[in-house]
């Protein structure tokens, strides 16, 4: 470490070179901003190489299912009334005037005659009428297909997102204005509507996070860091770190999504918290009568090793998020890891440069003196403390064992969100939006025939008996509605194209495969997985004469993603925890230090998730990420504590309290800073960020409590008593 300290001061002797290098990197980062891949698309949470994602995409290409945008019109009257139908036709004409809308299908096809004219198959009752007209006639569905102009389609994702926002905003406002007189309610649903809400959530969060971060910096500066040059250096470092991190995202084409809005909060919060160790070490030396240069030399020398190792562990912790199967979470981890590296380098270069010009004047350092008194009070009751920790830890293990995966991407918005309301209305009047598909084909590539249709009827009967199934739609519905037999249907199918029969949504163009669609009740991720396994068991026994694809659906795909992500985050947490214990054991040359570090970082997470479960919490995308990232954050205070304490061989009670007197107040400040920064996520309109924020705040606070209340007890009980026993021997 002495060589690194020497390098820091050599760099300070060439400030112009240092700032030129920083300026070049900053300009390089800014030049790549136009390449930023800010995708506001639900499908971006899936890896393009994921087999389920590829199968889902293949199915969408094989069958013409334009389900991206549904409009539901609700009224207290009956849409089968002539007056309402006349108005609907006029409304359809206005929508068709919008150049962004390429086609409109649904209930309008029935009143305009499009669902009946030129049809080869005649029906007593159209098999899909109930899908677009509710049983009481008070709600209808329109399926709008929108296509971006060529100029927009060739642009980046951000431009396409802006186009989608403008189009849906216009469709919604024009529709609301047209139907206002008739008191008709308009609801938009489908993947386009879902992505629209993701974009709104992202803008909402960023509009709160930016001023919130500025407010926290102002509060910390006004109450604790009263040196202007230090504040200038901290703000510059955070600004540069953000710019460089965005540059990395741009040049590496990292996938950014709604959850990425929390990345700047983490970057600024950690930057402020980590650099605080340098400032408070400097101010303590000023108060002790040292000159500004002496104080700066001292704080760099004392804090360089803890900052180095804490940065390494934080980088390692966030880098483990790349084990997630979801690209946005992988990007999340990489960006924060890179930002921590930037902040470390800038703290020991540009921040030190500005600190050299700070005025040496006495300032009160923190107001956390009672923290030491609390620690001493607790240390007098070691048996009670250790017994309580063991008891609560055992109870926490029992509670955590009951945690379940209860994730649902359609519930990531508040109950008042337009997409949430529209989803509830879709379930009220129709079959809901929780869809699953099975692609069914013969064992050989040929037109579907009697064997496939017979199996479809059998499979459908089984599915309709399941309590989770609301409705089942398949090619057999058309055969029954037309009143023809399977032989006659085979002849008609052989003589006509799929387009002529208007069965593109359920028959592939080559007629080799057909689609069976399930409408399911709202289900959690685990319930979806269990239902899938149950159906797969039945298929393994009965689907011997046909080829049936795995179940395809966005909700089911997300359920698998949630489970894989949770398992990977748990693995990353275990790896990081073991690595921390090994690192502390090596640095302090004591396995006891390593074991204590393990306890100090494992138990806070255990207790927090136990409290989370007792309050009805569950494992979701946001909560699983906490496992992957929080160890890399709370370990920093542990390292500052451990590395600034005497070694096991020289530890005494007086030396322990002298060291803790210096470190615990600073750790209290960093805990307060991180808790305040992360609490900004509580205002997020995106549930994963709100959950991540809440659990992160709790983990940081619990970790601080363990450092203050548990660490002195462990040191005194295990290390100091051990030394005393050795001296007596």
C-alpha cells in the first residue's frame, strides 16, 4: 500500500496532466451518448439467447397475433344498440385517419360486416365474438395494429420509445375526447400499453431522483461537511462518475430499462459515503492541531487501504449481478461496479487535489458520540447480547425458509396505474390477459389432420377441467361453429389458403401447425411453474402421436426468469460472503476476524428478509437483486472497522475502544447517507425499485446496528479475552 500512496502524491505533482486525462475520458464518454440503448420494452428483461424467448418470438412470427395494443370501450349501455354502433363506426373512421395505425380489428369487424363477408366457412355464431363483446354487451375490444414509419424504425430505441409515447398519448387523448359525451371509459392494454407505462414510470422516477440527490448532498454538506473545497471536489467526482458510467453504457451498448433509473442514486450515494472517510480523517487531524497538508497526508495514508479493499469488494459484489439471466440486471451490476472504480480513482486524485486548497479550521465532527456510549453499554452484557443474537437468528432462519417466489411483472405498477386498471377490466369483462400458448403439429411435416385435431379436443377438455383455466381457444372452435366434420374441414383447408379462411392467428401459413391458447387466472410465478409442470406431466402421457411445444407466454417466461434470477443472486451472495471471510482472514492474519466479518454481513440480510417475510413480503425481481448487491455495500464499513483495529496479537480493550472511537462515528455518517440516498427509491412508481430501496435501507441500518452493538461484544469476548488468557498462561 505504501507504493500506492506514493503514486497518489506523484500524480498530485502533475495536476495538469491529471485533469487532461480526466477531460479526455469525459469527452470520450460524452461522444458516445447518442449510442445509449435506453429500451423501454418488457421483452428487454429476457436474454435474446434464452430458449423460451426464442420460442416465443418464433411463435409470434409463425402466427399473426397482433395483440400488442388492445382498446376496451366500456359503457353502462349495450353496444349492440344501433345508435352506439353508428357512433363506433364514425370513431373507427377517425382512428383509421391516423397514419400510425395500420389496421383495426375486433368488434368493429362484426358491425361493419368484415367478419361475415367473403367467408368460406359459415357460422351460426362466430367463434370469436365472445372475445370482443362482453356477455352483457357493455364492453367491446378493438385490436389496433400500429407501425412506426420507416424513418423511426431505423432509429435507436430511445427514438422509437418517444414515437410510441406520442402515438399512444394521441390515441388515448383523442379517444377520451370523442367518447366523453357518452360517458364511455377507454382502457388500453397489451405490450404496447405496458411499455408505455414503463416509459412513464422511468420519467417519473428520474424527475424525483435528480432533485432528491441534490437535496441529500446539500443536507450532508450543510450538517457535516462544511468545507467548500471538499464539497466542490465531491460534487465534481460524482458528476464525472455519472458521465463516465453513462459513457460505458453507451459504448458497450448495455441494456438499460426501468430498473436502471436507480443506478444514479446508488452511484452518487456511494460516492458521497466512501469519500466521507477521507474528509473526516482530515478534519480530525485539523482539530488535533495538524496543518492542512499534514492532515491530508495522514488521512490518505490511513484510509487508502480500507478504500482500496472496500472498492474491490463492492466491485466484486456488483459484478456478480452479471450472473443474472436478465440483461438489464447484468447492466445494472456492471455500471455500478465501474462507477465504484471511477469513484475510487477520482477520490484519490481530483478530490485530493481540491482538498489541498481547503482551509484548516476547527469544525465539530459529527454528532454521533453517543454511538460509542451505546456500544460500551452493550459490551457490558455480552451473554445477553449473544444469546439474543442466536435466538433471533434461529427465528429468522425459520422465517426466511418460508419465503416464496411471488413475482408478477403485470403487478409492478400501483393499483391506480392505467395499465393495472385496464388489466382488471379485461378480467372483469373478458378472459383476462394471462395467456399461454401451445404450438401443436404432427410428428411429420404435413398439413394438420385428424390425429392433431382429435388430440386438440382431448387436450382442451383436460385443460378446461383445471381451476386455473378461464378459457381455451383452438382450431376446433371454428370447426364446431361451422357445423362441419373433420374430414370436410381437411378438404376445405387443402383447397384454400390460411388467409382465405382468416385463420392466420391460429394456423401457420404452411398449415403444418396450429395454436392452442389458454386464458389463465392471475397467477404468481410459482403457481405458473407448478401449473406448467402439471400440464407437462399430462402431456408426457397423452401427447404421443403429436408434437407439442413447451408452453409459451410472457408471464410464464418471466416466472422462469424470476426463479433463475433468484437462484443466481443467492449463489452470488454466498460466493461474495465466502470471499469476504477469506479476505479478512488474510488481511488480519486471523480466522476469527474472517468469521466475525462473515457474521456482521450475513446476519443483517438474514434478519431483514425474515422481517420482510413476516410482513407478507416475497422474492421478486427487486428483492433478489438486493441479495446480489447489498453485501458489496455493507462490507465496506466492516472493512473500515476491521482494518483500523489492532491485530489479534496486540488487541486490548483500551486499544479497541480508541479505534472504535475514530471509526464508528464515520460509519454512522455513511450509514445515514446511504439510507437517505436509497430511501429515494421509495417514491418510485416501479415496484422492483421500491422493494429494492426499502430492503436496502433496512439492510444498511441493520448492518450498522451489528457494527455498533455486536462487534464490540465479539471482540471483547473472543479476541481480548483470548489474549488475557494467553498472558495468564
